[in-house]
């Protein structure tokens, strides 16, 4: 009897987790990124090096960090006007700092229309139906457990 209750509770917890789980998604936007290429004075690319982006609003804390790609490229999308700074450094102490001034005109020309959108998250009626099924499942399992205790 206890094992049936344990199994029923596990199913209820699983169903509740599924009911309230977040979906994921992505969209491709027309926002224009600033793409930079970093290299050494020898012409060698700064491949897979640490990169940090600093906005004009905060020059002490990076708003983005990552690594350059195989070709020494790194991109970011500015969201405000002013002097943006990208610092790329390697493990040997070499560092390159790029300063990019983003003007109001450059920022205004960034389109904000979505050109493609996909989502794995439930929306609209589908979300309502999933929620209703989840509540129904929990109610029915509780009813089954109650009947087993009554007998």
C-alpha cells in the first residue's frame, strides 16, 4: 500500500514539474552586431582567446564575456550610444583593446523586426490545455489515493 502511495506521489510531483516547466526558444533578429577580428603583430590570429565587452554605462564590469573563434573573431550587439570597449587577452599576457564609438544614428539604424521566430515553449491554447490536463491528472491521482485509503 505504501509503495502505491509513493508511486502516486512521485507521479504527481513529476506532473506538477512538467506543468510548470519553462519552454525555450530563439529568434533571429535584424539587430546588427559589431564584429571584430583580433590578431597579433605577426599577423597570427588570436584564436580562442578570452574576450570581454564593456558598455559605456559601466567600464568596470563586463556585460558580455566569451572567446574569440578560430579566426580571432568576436561579435557583440550594442544597445546604447557611447564608447564600447572589447578586451581580448591570452594566457601569456598579450592584450588587445578595441574601442568602438556607437552613435545615435548607428543605433537607430538597427532594425528591431523579427525575421524568423521559433519556439519550443507552449503558447496560447496549447499552454491552457496542458495546464488543464496537469490539474486533471493531479485531481484523479488524489482521488485514486483517497479511494485506496477508504477500502
